[in-house]
């Protein structure tokens, strides 16, 4: 930090303060680029319009008697989701963002656990909510983002907005006068997992605002257009991809879905994207596979990287010119990827940086609102999760002889506790320190290096520790492997060996097999050779001794993390 001064940021006390400041500073700027319901071109929404709509919706929520209640929101990333979030959280009620990918019985469970009084939902979730409504007597209102009129026990978001606007214009100022306790629970977030083991994380305005100011001190964010790809119900996208952009006066373009990322990047002229490792790894692989289809193109790309890297040693940067064709496929203005959610292979970061895309990664958890550590845009290490945010302390609990132990964090961004789960709260928060469950160490420059997840560590009979994530990273470098999960297998002699479950890149196999799907023996033979190469990079006790081949992708969370417990349960 001493080498590179922190960036100046404006002080905010709560989310309403943040929003009011931004609306005044950036009134005529575009805050969102949204697609019409039936598709078409992006339509801009100004900060002034957004501010007025949030005020109108908040007024309508008060008229419904929702003051002090719980309002859930569920649906894809869209304008109505953002207005619901800010209208509720800024004095009316506790906001409860839910994952739109959850099946009906899990939605029902979380609505019951959160004691939601109302739910604002996208049309895609209408059938689910109608099917579970009878089982939720405490749920007073179902508000449809896509309902044109009130009816069948449903309220129309559009009509509610109209009523709130009319009331405000007629002199109803109750929403403006609502007090906000920045220290109180205002956001209730469920961690990923089944409803039986998911925890409800309680966050305050202060938790979020501290995170917003601190991350912007570390990385300069301004005059940008962010493409919103990851789900907003997740704290990472909500804090960093939505609230941070509103705080900094930027524009957020809503992505229409993962298969539309390339098209939406071009249409929105996005400059930055928040991603998870799997997306970046797939992107880099696609670039190289595209080049490999034409030997001349591949040779040109490799030569261009060599020339570029040589010139950069002398301060000459021609990457955007040399690799203009690659940049054009992403809209021509994209210059930064920010990765989070899980550690990323350093080679992927370097590979994209060689092509002219800045890549940094951060580290956080829902309980930390979410960022604990972040690489800076001016000082970073691709092998690390980053430096502790300003105002945040980090330490290693019970380090071993190599300095590896559980990563702990303490600061004003750390959550209030788990909702109605005192036992879990006491286990996670010890003397103000949040125990993350992740293992790692802190190097001499203060960078946090994550080695793996505490509950995933494989321990051999003689006490050797193996971090599955390390082996999975090496497997992921193979062009024949799309996904893998490494785990320990205990034998009859009590010895634990390393095993892997692998989902191959069947498209790659088909390309090399004249477009035909390969037979099982061929796939196993190629993967066995890839595993042999990986084993040669490892010490002997980490060798993969057995592997299984999957025919379907792993089940993943909405932030593309493999649900490891489902694989282990099946063993």
C-alpha cells in the first residue's frame, strides 16, 4: 500500500446517502442499459429517473404497510430488481434477495425462514410462487414485475409504481423521512447450499458502504460501463457490479444470459466485467481454439505475444493494436476483467493480460459484504487473492510449519451474524474475527495466498496434506478437460489416495475425431495421459491414482462453483 497511494473516494454513511449523492452528482448520466421485454436495442435509464422510481416504489411499499417487514426479490438481473432492492433497503424493510434457479420447495423454505411479507418476482417465477403461496400464510403480497394489471391475488409492479408516484406528487413525503439505522440488519442473504444447511447472513448498510469505499480506494473505477453477467442475488455482483457502479456514477448494462455475453458486450460497449474463474478460463480457451483452427493465425498470435511482451519491457504497449481482432470480438472497449468467487489459475490471468486485458482478482465471502482482500490495478500478484482492504485486518489462525492456516478477517465489513443461528455465529465469529474456512498464508508483501478450503483438504495416513484445488488447477490446463473435482479415497488399509472425477471437453474430442463422438476407451486413454502429465508436476503423495469420467457437467451454484457435497454424497 505504501508504494501506491490509495485513491480518494467520497464518504457515504448509508445506502440512501450513497444513492442520494449519486443522483445529485450524475442526474443526467445513464445508470442502466436495459433491454425491452421483447428484445431490441438497449434503452438508457438516467440516474434522475432511477432515483424517482425508487422513491415512488418506496412510497408504494409504505402504503402497503410493509414498514419494518421483509421484502424478498427474485428474478434475473433487470431494472425492476434494482429498484426493488433500493426502495426496500432504504428505510422500508429488510431486503431478501433469492436465487432464481432454486426449485419451488427451496423458495418456499427460504421465504418461510426469512418471514417474508412480500415478494417481488419476475414473470419466470410466477408459476412457482403461485404453487407455494397457500403454504405461506405470512406472505401478504405477491408483486409481479411483468404483471400488467392487478388480479388473481397478484399486484402489478407497474401499477404500484404509478400509485407511489402519484402519492408522492400529491405531497406524501413519508418515504423521504424514514430513519435509517446503518448498524441494523437491512439485508438477509442465504448462502449457497441446500435449504437445510444454507445459512442466512445478516448485513447492515455500514457493512456494504465500508466495502464500497474500501474497494474503490484499491482499484480506480470511474467512467465505466459494466456488463452485469453474474446473478445479482449474490453479494459479489450486488455489491461490486450494481451498488459500486451506482456509487461511482457508472453505467450497468444487463446481460441477456451467458450465451449472449459476446453480443451484449458489443451492444453496450462495456469496459469492465465481473466474472468467476470458469468464465475466464472458457474465454481464454475459446480464443486459442479459434486461433488453432488456422495455422497461420495461430503462428501470428504467438509471434504477436512474443513481440508485445518484449516491447513492454521498454514501456511500449501495442497490445490493443496487435490484438485488435480479439478486442473487437468483445466490443472494442473492454479493458478489465475482475475475477472473484474462487481462486483462478495464474496462467489464465497472464494469458489474458498478454492480449491486452487487465485482469485482477479479489477474495471475499457473503459474510464480509463481500470483499476481504483485493489485488490493486497498480500492484497485484496473480498467485494471490489480494491485499487486505483498507480498514480490514487479516491473520492466519493456527499456522503450520509452512505458515498455512485458516484465513481470518476482522473489520467493519464483517457481518452481524447468522439469522436465528447463534451456534453457527459463535463458531464463525471469535473475538470479532471471522473464520473463513479457507486455508492459506500471507506473504512478506501482505498478499493473501489461498491454498484450499479447510473442509476439502485430503489428509494421508502419515499426515500429509493435499489441497484438491491445486490439483484441479493443473487438470484445468489440459485442452481435453473442462471440469474436474479431486477428492480423497480411503482404502481398506486406511491409506487415503487421490482420486478425480473429470468432465471432458467432448467438443475437443469430436474435433479430433472427424466430428464424431469419441468412444469411451479413447476418452479414457487420452485423459489417462493428461493425468500422467499432471502427476509429473506433483510430489508423489499427491499423484492421482484413480479417475472417473463424467458424461454430464457437474451441478454448480449460480456463481459456477461445483457443488462438491453432491459428488461426495454419491460416492
